[in-house]
C-alpha cells in the first residue's frame, strides 16, 4: 500500500456552501480547515508507507478523523459514521458531499502505524507547528508539567488467575497458528481448566491442587513448544507465559514447579512483574493511597498570560517510573520541537538539586519547584543543632561545630548520588557540654552535597520561603485543571488500547484534541454570511425611496 495524495487543498464548492449554510458560526472541525490548513498533508506521511503498491486511503484524513474522534469521545464506528453523515467533517477533510468515507476498521491499522518509531510524537510536532504559526505559543515562555496515573485495559487478576489466564492465552495463540500441533497434547482436563476465561477469585476451591496442576501444565507446554515447535516459541503469548511462569514458580531439587512465596524464594519487584498476559508492558504501582496497574502520563503545557495553554508534550511511561526519570526525556522532546521554556514549573516529585543543575546546564531551563525540606531529627526539633549551625570549610575539607571543634577530613561513601560525610572525634563529642543538643550517638555525623550542589540547595530553600517565589510558583497549580480536563473530559485515565505504545497514541491524539478546543476561541470568527441579493422589485423600491421591511419579523401595524 502506498500513499496517494488525495487531501483536498481546496474544499469542494458545494461542500463549502452546504457547511456554511448548516453551521453559520462554524465548528471546531471546520476551524481545522479554515485556520490550520487541515493540520496535515499526505506528503507528511509518505515515509510511513512503501513507495509502490495499491494506493490507500489518505493518511492526513485518517489522522484528522482520529483527532476529532478523541475530541468528541467517539468510537471507531461512530467516527466512520460521522465522516459519512456530518457536513462539518466533510468540510474539514475536503471531501465531496457524496463521498461515502471508509470502513471503521481502517483506524486500527492506522493506530498501529502511529505506535511505531515515535510517529505519534511526529503528529504532535506537525500540529504544534501550525499552532505556533498562528502566534499562540511564545518563544522561551513559561511551561508546567504534572502527571496522572492511567489504568491499563486489563482485568485485575490474582497470581493464580494470572498464570491460568497466561496458559489459556498461549493455547489460544498456538490454536490460531498451528492447531494440528495441539492434537494429543490438549486433553479433556485442559479443556476444563483453560477452555474459558479464569474466574477463580481470591479464595478458590482446592488452591494447592490448582497451583500444582497449573504449574505442571505450563512446564509441559513450554517444553513441548521448545522441543517440537521452535518456529512458534517466539510468539507473544508464549513468551508472556514463560515470563509469568518464572515470576510465580521456581524449580525444586527434583525439577518440579514450586509456587513462589514472599518469605521463601521471593517474588520479583513490582517494577518488573507482569500483571496481565495481554499487556506485558503494564505494571503495578503505588503512590500514597493510590494503587493501580498501568502507566503514567506526563502532561506539559504553556502558561503564559494572554495566550491559550497549549499542550506541548505528553510522555507515557510505565507506572513505577519516578517523575525525575521522566523529566529529562520531556525536556529533550521540547528541545527537538524548539519549545524549551525559560522557566519550567514542576512539583517536588520532579525535582532534585542535581537535576536542577543539569537542566540549567544542558537546556538553559530554570526548574521552579520546591526542594525537599530537611527531614532529620535535628531539623525537626528546634532545640537541636541543625546542619546550618555548622561551618563548612571547602578548601581544607573540614567542618567546625557550634562549640568550635573541627571534624576529621570528610570522606565520600560509595553511593549513586555523590555526597560528603564529615565525622567528629569521639573524644571531642564525649567532652562537649552541649552534646545533648547535638546528637544522641557517640559522635555527630554530617552528610552534605558537593559545594556547587550545596549552594544551589541552600539558595533554593531560602528562596522558596519568600512571598515573591510563592506567588510565582502559584502558576503550577493550574495544571491540575488540565489533568482534570484530560481525565473527566476525554477519558484519559482508562486506556482504550493495550500496550504502552498504543496508550501513548491515545494520549497524543487526546492532547491534539484538547489543543484544538483551546485555540478555537482564539481563532478569528467564521466569515460573515453574505446577504441575499435584492430582487428587481426591491431595487425599484429603493430607487424610488419607498420604505420596505427588512424582515418579516417586523410588525405590520404599530402597536396600540
């Protein structure tokens, strides 16, 4: 299949007339054609398709309908039906009125293409270029970022249900690809166990027997596929079954499957454990009181005054990924789009002293957010000497305590984050008259960051106590309303599709849809409808200066 340039640069005249007559004020779909030139052209998608083959549908039209689908919360069938029936959709796509559109199943193939090689991000890039051309995004302005949890399109399973369902999914895959190879392997017992979806619950009957039988069945199937069906061993569901078996079973001394227990051989960490055989990229995570299986969506938008808040990036990560790990990729995406800001507002989850220094050095962006306050016992009790009471001599690598004693030369313990550790002698601390106000151990031990990071930390903590900083940081709070719009207005929290890549496609299409809603009120109004030409009699009355009614709504006789 190749690309056939069929996107209408000019909307057919009859489509224009009917659309304007039916929608004098215009719609968001019509604004895409009027002010954004259709967002995309077929030439933007040529590299996604082979150069030869049968000409296919216009990818620019499919992309536009996909965005309108998320704008109006439609299913694939409803979107295809709107292309056939809605005048404003035909106007946005540059289609003739008699064009029947296309079948709803084409959206599935188009989303698969979008999920590959970062193409969904390219779609957002092209849309942002059109929005920037309208002057709705400022250069080096302000932006803000926040995240929300996203639920994967999978069922919540217990461990036994997970293994059982993985076994059933692998058998389904093998039955589709090589049904004759299962003859003699799948017996009546397997039909009872795996012939339908697993619904065991938290307290199934005979759990030990089920665990033992399921483990032996999985081991037998994996050995059979490995030995006799090497061409099928790389199947998606077979590989998922193998990983789920390893994370829930181990082999005992007699090479028999044994159920893993947390207190025995242990379980894999939640960041690695598969939670469903149908979406191996979904993960379990917990933040505070929130527990979910799925992903995280990081939304970035502009926050300059007198301009709409335009979504500039949406990054989708696995649920356990910390916000500080996602921020560098967010800024890299903004840098590729030439949309880096001068100030970037984030909450404390995205911020660390080292990251603040790195972002300022690599991107020239000032991260604005709260540096975590000290949480030591000394900082919580006002009667105890805190770290600020000690004087650091960076040149001699010594620390002087409030009582005038000097520490030993500090050391650098092995750690992921670089820091120094200063320790005072046991003799000095033991004879100190204010030891009770300093430490409860034999000696006082201080840990602090390297000099440059220590200065940034001290300055940031002092600055964030000022009213000027609090007023400036208040801009970040509005990102919560954007998250609420995504979740409650466009169903972002529940994935429509399975896999992290397709979830990201959903988030990108939702972001473009939200942008269209927001900029619609800032676009020029639809062109005024031309008045109807006067008739010959009306021209005669005007020529003779004879008054005539301009509307039938005017009363024939004066009131009274």
